[in-house]
């Protein structure tokens, strides 16, 4: 009898791996799926699960391949991957070794959605302080959606059923396709001029591509800039669009938007009944309060004894007069004390002593002033004598007293024999007079 041979676990796992590696159909596979359980190892390797609605497969992308990615993988992204399927003997599981990965079309939309959401969030378009209050009892509501389909019917019928006195105005628009976004913007701007109490902007459910018009930046900014309060009602409850974040209120469905927009007649009747009860109660309380006030007035001591009011005033007047007299006396006493102090100061300091002291000081000042003046005059006289002596030294008339003379012709000084001719009349200035002469000969 042949004995059974038991294999090691590692042997069977390695054998399965060799089977997968030798299968040419598994050496190059192309898969579409959604990323989940994503993890980036410190060494740069990427580990995640690739799944669809029915199944999933483990995936690994080594650092050498991951560095070629043009995006950062995240959970929820739809991707297209290329790789090979093989086994990991250590855990006994098979997985796809991803060599290349790119975003699926829906994944690209998801990234665009997140980028725009982050951009508008940083600009403050989602902030609560910009949200306008939704009126409780609107009289006119605008509806911006397609004029066909379940959404418009649900909104209209809900408003009519709950609050029939409210007027609903439809602004039909495209809600899907290339021209949907500008058409929605145009209708929002038009409805904003109709003096409406409220606007409902939305459509029925669909895929992310179907709802994409409500993720466009132009639509978000049109909602933000509108003066009329806006309720967004796009798709079903799990669906979120950029319009939902910007709108003043988000409804899970178009029907939900209509329910948020208007109350029911029953609610209003209940509210009116509550107001009636509260009003009657307040009136009764007010009447009771006034009766008590009237009773207190009728039985007031002052009204029964009017002279008591006069007596109180008289007593108050007496106190005021006493305070006045006391204050006046205090002021007089203070002034009298100051006067006595000044009189004593005058007695201590005699005016004659002050005058004598001032006369002595004045004499000292006059004496000092005379000394200064005489000194100044002596300096001036000395400077004058010095100047006169200097002028004498340079005076040409003094030079003539030494035997020199000054010869002039026609009031011009003769400096050379060439300046005169024979028979010229000349004037000779001497020390003690002048001589007029005639030139006879020139040497």
C-alpha cells in the first residue's frame, strides 16, 4: 500500500505561486476598481484593496512603480491598473502586483470635486455667517429645475398640498449636459430679480456625471451671489454637490426641499391656536396686574392722607436749609482763618524794612554800574587814541612836513616827467601851503 506524502504549507503555497506565474493570461491584466484600505509604507511601497460592487483583490505597488504616478492615491478613487497576478506564499493569498495606475473617468471627477471644494472653502463660500435665513412663511417660491421629470412634480405637489396659499414659479433649466451649468446660472440670476421669498435649486438623482452641473464653479458662485435665500435639492440623500455646500440650506431630496420650504396648513392652525392661548393668557395677566395696581393706588396712604406728602417735602426742605447754613458758615470760617494768617504775616514783615533793603541794593547796583561804564569809556578812549595815531602815521600830509611835496597837474598827481610838457602849469603842495609853477625845462 502506497504511503501518503504530506506537503508543507510553504510547498503548496509556492506551487500555487508557480502555477499563477506560469499563466500567460495572468502575467498582464488590466483591472478597473475602487481603492480602499490604502496605506503608503515608509519605504514608498503602496498597499491597498481594489474592489467593485461584488468582489475585491489585494494589490501592492512597489516604490519603483509608484514614483511614476501623476496623482496621490486615496480611498474612494476609481482607478485603472495594469499588473500581474501572483501569490504571496507567506500569507497564502494571491494579489495583483501593480505596475501602472491611472485615474478612471469617475475618479477624475472626484478629484476635480475635491479641488473645487477645498478652493471655495478657503475663500469662505461655505461659512455659516454668509448663510441667509430661510423664511418661515414664504408667499412666493422660485423653482429652478427641469420642467419635466419627477423633481418638479414632487416639489410643486408638495408645496400645493402643504401650503396652498404660496405661489410657486418655475424657472425651467437644463440640469444635465454641457450647457446645463450656464443655463442654471442664467435662471438663478433671472429668478433673483423677481422679488421672491425663496429659491429651490435642484434635480432628481443620478450618477456623479449626471449631477456634475451642480459641481461647476459658476453655479456655486451664482448661488453665493444671489440675494434670495436658496435651498439646494440635488439627487438623493447620499449625494452631495458643491451647490449643497454653498446654498443657505441643503435638502436631501427635491421633496425634502419643498417640505423645508413651507409649513403645513395643520402646523399653521396649531401655531394660531397656540398664539390664541398665549394671547388670552397674557391679556388675563395684564388685566390682573392692572387691577392690582388700581387697588394699590386706591388704598395708597398718600391719596388717603395728601398732607403727608407735603409734610415729607417740608421736612426735606428743612434739612436742605440746615445743610446750606452749615456750608456757608464753614466757608466764612475758612476765609476768616486765611485773613488772620495774612495779617500776622504783614505784622511780622514791616514795609519800611523792605524799602530800606531795596534802597541799599539799588545803591550797590548804581555803584557797580558806574564802575562798568567808566571801564567801558576808558576802553573806548584807548581804542580812539590808537586809531588817531595810526591815521597820523599813514596821513600823506604828515609826510610833507619832512620836506616832501605833492605835484599835480589839473588835479592829477604827476608821477613821471613824461606826464608834463614845457610851459605846463603845475600845482606844488607843500607842508604849509601851495605854489603854482611853470615848467621851463625837463631834465
